[in-house]
C-alpha cells in the first residue's frame, strides 16, 4: 500500500467541488470512530475510522474508489480506498488524527467514484460531535523493546508499559519508509485494542525499510509510544567455501570465504571441519596434522536479519615420507660375535615409525630401532635399514659389516657344588662356526667321557679340576678347564607323627624319615616340653595342651650333623566330672556332696563349682548344703581346667519333711505328719529289708477295746493282720529292726494348715493304757498343750523304756494312761505346729 497526502490548498478546492455534487450511484450508510458514533480522545490521538457505502452499479470502471473526511471546520483529506465497481454494500477502514485543541468536533465523510476524490461524490455523512478532545494531563509511557536493525518475516513485537498508563488496550500501526517521515495518513493499522504488551506480526512485505509504533487505544488516555525503524530482509546470503584445499602434514592452509555476499551485508561466519566448529572469521588457517587424511569443510554465513546459507568443500592432507634415515657406521667383527645396530629417522608429523633391518645374510629381517644379529660365516654383508611411517611412507639407508673367521672356543658349565655321591651335570658351551665334531672330558678323579654333555658322581668329597677339549673337522681344537667342589654329604632330616592332631594325655608315635649318604645315623629328639629321646622312633605323651616345637638332630657316620624342627599342636581335653552318689535329707539339715574328676591333661589344674538346684552355689570338691523346702533337686558339679575345658555331672538330692532314725532292736515311734500315701507297706517299704516286725496297739470298734496288730516282710511279701493296713498320726508304733536304718518321710500338717486335709485326724483312746504318738513337728511340748482334747482325762505318760515323761517330742511314741469311763477322741492341737 501507499498513502497519498494532498496539500491543504488542493483539498480545500476539492471539498468545495464535492459539496455541490450529488451522486445517485453511491450512498454512505454509516460512519464509525473506533467502532462507535462518538469517541473521546487526547489531543493528537490516532482514531480508527470505518465507512460503509452502498453502490448501485453502472458506474463503469469505478463505483467507489476514494473517500474524503473533515474534522470540524478543518480541511478535507482524501483517502484512496479499494476500487468497488459493482452493486453492493462495502466497508473501508482508515485512521484519522484528533485535533490538538480541546473541544467537540463534527466528523464528516463523502464517498467518491474516482480514486482522487474528484468526481462522483455521495451526499455528506456527518457524526455530530463525533470527536471530543479532552485536555487531560494524564500521560502513558510506552517503549518499543526489540525493533532496531534487520529482521526476517515474521517478527514479534514487544513493548514496555509505563507505570503511568491506565489503559489496558493498545493500537499497533506501521508505515513504509523511515520513521523520520511521519505524515499521519501514511500509518496503517496492524492491530487495535491489543490487551497485552506483545503482538506477533507477519508483515507480508518484501525486503525494505519500515516504521512501526504502538499507542494507547483510540479511546484511551495516553500518548503515542516511541516509534522504531527496521528492515525486513528475507533473502538469504550467498556462501562460498572455495577449495578444494590440499596441504602436506605439519603445514597449514587458509580457508577463504571470498565470493560470499548479501544484499545488506554478512553479520557472521562459521567454519566447520568434519562437523566441528573451528573458526568464526571470514578466513581460517587450518593446521594439517597427519596425512594422508580427508576432511569435510562447511562455511555458514548469516546476514543481519538472521538469514543463512552454507557451502561445502574438502581438505586433503598428504603424507610426507620419513627423512634423515641413518643406519649407522660400517662395522668389522668376528664370526659368531653379536653385532648391534642402532638406526634413527625423523617424521614431520610425529607418525609412529617402523624400523626393518635386512642383514644381508638371507636371515629373517628384524624390526626395531635397535637390534642385534650374529653372523654365522665370514664374509662382507650389506645391511639395509628401511623406515616406514604409519601412513606408508618409506625411506632407506645402508651400511657394511665385515665378518672375520674364528677358531673354536671351548667352554662348559656344571651344577656343582654337589655333595659326595650326588650326580654332577656338565654342559658343553663351546662355540665353533666350522663345527665341533668331538669332545673329551677329564673329571679330575681318573674318570673321563667323550659325550657332549656328560654326568659324573664323585665318591669322595674334595676339589677337582675338570677339563674339556673340543675338536673341529679341520683339526683345530681348544681346551677349557674349571674347578668343581664336592662337599661332604649332610644327612637329610625328616620325621612324622601320629595322630597328626593329638590330645593331651594321648600317646604320640614319632617316626624317623631321615636319610644319609654316610650311615649309620644316631638320633636326638627334643619334644618341646623338656622331654628328650635317643630312639629312632620314640613315643611321647604331652601332659598339657599347647603348641610344641619338636626337633630331631641326626649325626651320620662321617660326623655330619643336621636338624629339622616342626610344630605339633596338642589340643586340650575337657575334664570328666563326677558329682558322686545321689543324696537324701530333710529340710534344714545339711546334705553333703563329694565330687571328683579325671583329666587326660596331667598338668592341668582344676576348679570345682556346685549349683544346688535351689538358686544356691558353692565351690570345692566336697560341699554341704541345707535345703529350706522339701523336693527333688538336681545338684550340678562343674569342673573347669586351667585351659578353659569344662566337664559337668549331676546328682539328685531328695529332701523330705523329716527323718526317723531307727536303731537295731525295738523302737517306739510316731508319724507327726499325714503321709501322702498312708499304706503301711508303701510307707515302710524303704526299710523292709531291716524290719523284723511292726506292732500297733489301737482301738478296735468291734470289741470296743485296744488290740495288738502287726505286719512283717518275710523277704517276698508282707504278712500279718490284714486290718492293719494304714499308718496314721497320733498312734505309737513298735518297730523291731535287725539293723539300724532311717526312714525319710513327707506329709501334711494336721491342724489349721491342713493342705489337702478337710479336718484333723483323730484317734480314739479308751480308759486305761493307750499307745499314742505325738502330733506335729514341735518337740518338747507339754502334756497340757498336747492333750487339749483329753483335758482332765489323762494321768501318767511313759516313754518306751517306762520312764515318766512330762513333755512330748516329735516322732516319738508314748504310753498314756487315760482316766474316766468313756472312749475319748485324741486330736492334734494348735500347739503342735507353733
């Protein structure tokens, strides 16, 4: 597009002409300012305007092609619009500038047939007070951010909104040419009422210079933003990489961009070799390092708008052959001598070099900068050194080697010194390049050999001179001598033992495995525990565990002595504990245990510790302990030796409530507690082997009198009165014993404590003499306290010997004389257990 600005004088004349014209071919339907019939703006504000016109057609080439507008009483301005040449309703948009003075202004428009507002005018369309210019002092600072220089289409616009801006809507305009040219009619809207601070714009124009600006929307309160001039450049530059380039290794070549160009100029260069960026100038000096090699070259040029183009080429690096190759100086040697060669060479690129030597004698070539070679025959030899670099480059140099003839040289070696009787190996090391055909050895003890590599055993120790004479086929010979030393034979000491891992106290069998050239041998053993032996195969027992060093010293018949030592590990054996026999006793009295032990370790010391099974412990082999509660206890004896070995054993301690000691002959006893099992045979079973007979004198309900009853064990079974089956407290019993014995008993108390008893047991007594026992464990209780249930009905009380007793003792039986005429109940009293 291009806007045309007409001078004030021309427009004035035009306006006068248009006022007198009326065209029936076009009619203005409406006019709007920023989409409304009236706007309020600041002085000089840009206002978007639009005009809708209906054409009737028939106007020829043009029906509506231009528009004239006037603000207030100002001059008419002509705007060239699209050419509408058919009947219809059309709308065109353009921009107008608000007056610079405050006030209300009419806005008038006329549509014209031609393109210069000259002919075919429509009637005038007026927006009365359509533009209101305010004198507000508000300002709005807008700053373009990113426009300056060259850009490709499309571009993104951005601006900064100042803190003094109150509107949130902005208008964006452009024009062709520099921003220095600012006729109002040249501005073209890009976007109106933008509600942010950036806008993406595709200009759609070809290369050229443009101006763009942003301002508050036409109805806003701000002023125009600063404008910016920029260039649109969509043409890519021309890139020229030139080449192809060649260079020798260890040199350089200059890459040139000559021929590259752009319509606005090139802003940057980028050189890539094998896709790696190496330079950013218009030229680049590339270093050729190691050939042969080929590399790709790419030059990318970029203009100021960001358009780019790339051209490619190649670099060929050429290899350079090694130089300064030197095989060394000529040499003169004897045949068979080792000749050393040392070569050198240089490669400009530092390639790895391979050195290959041809010795001129049809032998295989060798590689390496330094080599050695032996010539087998006399003669003159041309030696060639060939140096090859890693890229196949080759250079050579030569030298001459003169080889002289030599006589044979005798020589030999042996593996002496050896001991007498041992075989000495002799090895010929003679040299002859004409060939040795025979050998003669003199061993210095009268023996000789013609073998090339003989062996010989000397019977007696001493120094010997050995000579070797070698002969060539042409008769030349040479002799070499050397001394060999034969030493006296030393015994070889070895021994073993079984078992391999013995225990302390176990017999160990030691077995000699020694040998000697001079036999027989004598033996001396040290077992490491101060014990010794001179036997060949002794036995020994270690009294304690440990690691012992055993040494065997052997002396042969020639007086040579040798020794060998080894360590034997003897393990500890736990002691065997014996807690002794099971024990029995009663509450509160000591039960004694006698412990013992055995240990294979005769040198061990031991400690004894006891756990009595009731939470109490003691130490010592023999101990005594009293239990506070009846029961069966396991007493554990632990024996520990001084090496930490432990042995244990147990014994059972059975603890009873009480013990009745019985002497040989007659015993008068009673049972102070109710047995758990009252059966007479079961109660007396532990003493039946020493029991002759047991008698009881008790009340018989059938006769109403006391009667004698008995039981005895005849060695196989119990016999006697069958009605005498139970043992009960309160009665006295006569036991005839063939030998002394003890009866250990448990039972329940009978008065007030009871245990499982529902009521105290009682015994019936009759007037006269009664055989009774003492209820309970309380000894020394008076008759008054014992016979509470017989109060006032008893008299004399006798013991088993007929002695008068005033007090009753536990486990004793008594004769009691009861007075009165009736049968009475004898029962335990509370004093019996106090």
